[in-house]
C-alpha cells in the first residue's frame, strides 16, 4: 500500500517537474533548474550550531559565539558551492544500444561543462541505479546499468544528477530526460529447432574448406590442413598454396510468422529472434515476414538484423493482438 502511494506521488512529482523544466537535449543546468536542500548530516550540523549559539549567548562566551558564526558561514558557503558544482553543466546525450530482454542495458549519459572549473562527486541516478559522472577536460560520461524484463520500448524516466560536495552538508540536484525511449529486443529462444534451409533458384554459396568445387587458391596460413595444400601449384609458385572450395548454401532463408502457428504468440517471437541471430552468425541472407507488415529483406548485416529485431520487439502483445483480431 505504501509503495503504491509512493509510486503515485513520485509519478505526479515527475510530471510536475517535467512541465516546470521542459526542454530537449542538450539541457543546461542553471539556477532555475538546480535544487539545493540540506542533507541529514547538514540538518544535524544546523541543530548543533543552534545549540552552540544558544549556549554561547547564555553564558556570554564570545569565543564560542565566534566559532559558531564561523561554522555557520562555512555551512552557507557549502550550499553555494554545491550549487556551483552543477551550474553550467550540460547533458548533451542520453542513449543506449538495444539488448535482448533479460540482459542488462548500459545507459550512457554524456555531459559537458561550460568552463574548466573542477567538479567532483557528481552522481547520476536512474530508477534506483547509480553511477559516477567523471569529467575530464570539462567533458565525460556515466554508464548506468538498467535491468530489462520485457521487449519493446523502455522509458528510463527522469535522471537525477546530484552532488553533496564539498562538505556533505547540502545536496544539489537537477533533472534530465532522454529524448526518446530505449529499445529492448525480444529474448531469443533457448534451444529449439535449427535454422530453416533455403531452397530455390536463388541459391547462394559460401567458401568452405569442406566443400565440393574448388573456388580459388590462396597462400597457406598457420593452422591450415596439409590435405588442402595444392602441391603442384605450390611447386610452380615456389610457395605453399591452399585450395578453398565452394559449398552450396541454399536460397534466401524465409522466416515466416505464419509457419509457426503451433507456437504461442510470444514463443513465435522468441524463435524468430533466435533464427535472426543464427542467420547472422552463419552469414546467411534472410527474409522476415510478419503479419500486417511489409516483408523485410532479403539481406544481412547489422542494419538488417536491427530492422528485423526491432519489428519483432514492437509487435503487439498477445492480448492486444487478440483484441485487434
């Protein structure tokens, strides 16, 4: 009950803060965006100073009163210094590379300062995870490891950049938000059937030492089998040459959603995600056919893999798909 109330209040506070300090990246922190409050130690320090001041006035102890005033001045200076740690700091980029659901996602926060003033003790907090922001030559970044559970878009929410330097009496903080949510790929299936084989006229071939037809000759490298050495050609060239063969690999692989009707909705997505990764590892060209979407491919490579996994990650949930059907 208390956790639900706290989350609700936190969400309302987040919405209020975001309306009060709108803006897209880069976000520069100034006095309108920075908040400063005493820490627990700072409150204890203030109570201690009040007690010292009351005692010094009661007993008319001038040295004690002078010490109390000096410590109070140091406390006020620490409030200003904590704000100056963030003043002039700008958050330029917040992003992360997509990962499969269940794997940790590394959120990178890039910051830059307007001046060369030394800034220490900067921390970045996001959804309960904390990282240190180190600035070298007025620029730096922080890596926050976020847990992922489900596929699709992940909104990291607000990021709090804070510091308690120099004396730990006050905490200064400011907020920043990512421009766009982060993408989480579907978790690939563990085990399962092998990658479908392509057939047809669009047959491909790959170079393999265990093929059938000789593709070309190349120079011998450490680790090559002696059986693959072309001795006659090596004698003519006076250098060891190795035969490489061409092995038929089949046509473009078709990863079709409709061919997996025996599986549940999420199981289909996980299997197709695994087949996409396997096709990339084997350097195979593949197509992806999903319901209600244009066919992706044929192709291979990082861009094609990202397009396929993104399409799988953004497929509707099983309940939403049933409602739409």
